[in-house]
């Protein structure tokens, strides 16, 4: 009973100087990495024009980045042990800044896609290693509040990316989408050198090379297969069949390998914890809905409504405002009442906010759509942070790095698959209503008849986003009912709560 009372009071304790410093440094890096998942979405038509290629090719500027994130994340758990969290985090920042500089200097679509992959390798390390730094610094008693702070870039990055991208595209060259990372990245590197505590490393851990050789190509091939479904033949296309089959086989072999490997990239024993399994399932579905919808929305406003990149980006702002207003409150409510009593309400609001987009027409009021996005933002704010925190509840301190790696992989894979699915569905819907047409974004009015058809195509596609939110409601009902119910019970974990 004493432990129960202690758990209730501890979230009210000050975070402390070291935790605050670590959080500030990590958030700077995470802001850059996560913004770059969506900041280019409103620039794809400009990039296609400048590089004399089509939208389906230039879309790999986004997909390549997401795939690089998913590929490199499995390395982070082993690398934290081998290299140490601080030097690994610094190395990730350097790679990301270098990749950003190269992206801004790209001379062709192929070079830009290649440099985005390099940028993604750095960004993929920033997020899980940063979360590990914060989790180790904060300990279990402050986890929810620290994760709420970490969730600001995680939540708002995919939402505000199109807004910032729209401002840059309207007023500057598209190259500044990447060059803007340079001063911020250099500041982040300087702060990390001076503020992060030295971290220990050890050489007792072995890298699961076979597991990496199965998982990383498996994820990449699987997502590539999904993104190629629009090729002639659809799912029966030979390339698609081979990619999907090979991706699934490699992923299954990775799981079987991980069950027997002494030090797997993803510790499958974590999934014996019911809360971790449920939380990661919710995270996967939320990632798919968040990234997939963030991909759709700017294209909807540009293609179906004929708006500029700036307006398309600004129309995303209500979702960010809603999330920002409720983000901290959602974490505090989960601290007090448990994630199960908070997250389902967030999922329900996501469904309600998305529904308006399934019903929109070429004449639907922008005010109604903005209010709907605001409701979506509130839903995200209530759902996302408690889900992230619930994944760590009940785990020992030594399990945190492995849990951070696993949860980040699953969320990022969810986002990659969500974007691929939305792109495939949207292209299929546009091809159905406008066969043999090549649709490009426009900055002015579009013919009314075409607008009607495009709005219908987007409405059908948004049903998929709504379905993802609805499915996510199911596992959210099995999240921790009481924060003390899932508190660490071993002495090592309790010792962290000072």
C-alpha cells in the first residue's frame, strides 16, 4: 500500500536539472528528424517540375526517408550498449545534418532520394536513442511527463511539417526545406556536447547480424511492394507478389530468429508483458493513421481544392493546435486514471474528426474541415502520449533501451505502411474517376467537374484513415487501467525512483 501511495505522489516531483537538460537537447534533435518526415509533402509537385519527373517517382523522397528510418532503428539498441548513448546521439546528429546539406545541394531526383536515405539514417537514430537518454535520466516516476515533452515533436512534427514546408515553398527555394536544418542541427550538436552526461558503454553485447540481415531488407521490401500495387496487375503483379511474399518471409524468419538469439535486435520477451504488446499495437495503428493522413491532407487541398502549398500547409494547423492544447492534459489524466480511461476517448475523437473528410465535396466549407482537424488534434493529444508511456510501464530499467527500440520500429513501420497504403488507395481512386489523366497540384481554380471527381476520390481514401482509427480503438480498451497496476515491481526499478 505504501508503494501505491508513493507512485501516486512521485509524478509531482520536480524533473530536476539533469532531466530537463537532457530533454531539451533531445527534443531539438527530434524536432528536426520528425519534421522531415512530412515537411516535403507540400513540395512534391515543385520537385517533380524542377527535376522533370512525375509525382510517383518524386514520392520516393518521402518514402525513402521513412524506409531509412525503419531500417536503421534496429541498430540503436545494440549501438547504445556498444558505443554509449551520448556519442551515438552525437553521431546521429552529425549524419542528419550532413544528409540535410546534401539534400539541399541535390541536382536530380535520384540524388535527392539517395541523400534523403542518408538523412533518414541519422534521423532514425536520433529518435530511439534520444528517448533512451530521456528514459534513463528520468526513471519510472517521471516517465509520463518526460514522454509528454518528447511527444511534442513526435505529435506536432508530422502535423506542422506541411505548414513550414508551405511557407518555405511560397517564399524561398525548396532547397531551404533542408538547409533550415543546418543551424538548428549545429546548435543541437553543441548543446549535446556540453549538456549531456557522459554515458557508459560495454563490449559484452554482440550485434545480431543475421537478425539485421532479415529484418531491415524485409521491412524495406514489404513497404516497396505495397507502394507498387498501382502497377499494372495490382496485387497480382509479379513484382508486387515477389516483394510482398519475400518481405513477409524475411519478417517471419526474423521473429523466429529473435526467439532463439541470445541478443536479438528486438527482444521478443518484451511482448510477454501484456501492456507493452497492447501499447505497441496501438502505436502501430496510430502511426499508420497519423502519417498516412498527413500525407493525404496537403494533396487534398492542392489537388481537389486547387489551393497553394502555403494554404494547404496552413489548413493543417488546426490539428496541431488541438494536439498542443490537450497534450499535457492527456498525459496528466493518464497519470491519474490510467491509459485505458483516456486513450479510447482519443481514438473516438479521431474517428469523429476524420469522418467529415469522408463526406466532403468540392464545396465543403473550409471552416467545417478546420474544426474537424481540430477535433482530430484533440484525439491525438489524448491518445498518443499515454500510449507511448504505457509501453514502458511494468518494465525494468535495463529493459528500457530495448523497449524504446522495439516501440520506435513498430511505430515507424506503421507510418511507412500507412503512407504506402494511402498512396496506393488514392492513386487507384483517382485512376477510377479520371482514367488516363495525369493530375498535378495547381495554385488556382480547377475545372468544377474535375474537382467533383477528385473530391470523391479523396473522400473514399479518407475512409481508410478512419478505419485505422476505428481498429485502434479495440486494443486501447486493454491498456493499463491504473498507473500503479503496471508499476515496476523489481528492486532495481524501484531503486530508480528516488
